[in-house]
């Protein structure tokens, strides 16, 4: 069963970003930021999706954009 984390936990995990930055990242398809699951009108992300996104970003920054 996947672990889900809240929007606040996501914001903290990816660098203590603001709610507005998270909103922008969700709308910028170029970033490939994972889409949340809505549960009782709240946004939750699968922890593994956030971890994978962070690893891809780290890999891209180390290789200069080449995977």
C-alpha cells in the first residue's frame, strides 16, 4: 500500500517551498511534477512519486540536463 504525504510535507521535502510555488509547479508541464490524489478535498502525493521526482531532478542537474 503506497504511503501518501500531504501538501505541507511535500513542500517541506522539496525545499520548504511556498504554497504558491507548489501551485505553479503543478501547472508547469515542463517540470513533470507529480500530480496529487484528492482525498476529502485535500491533496496528497504518493511518497514514492515525490522521491522519484527528486532523484530525476538531482540526476538532471548533475548531468547538465542529459539523463
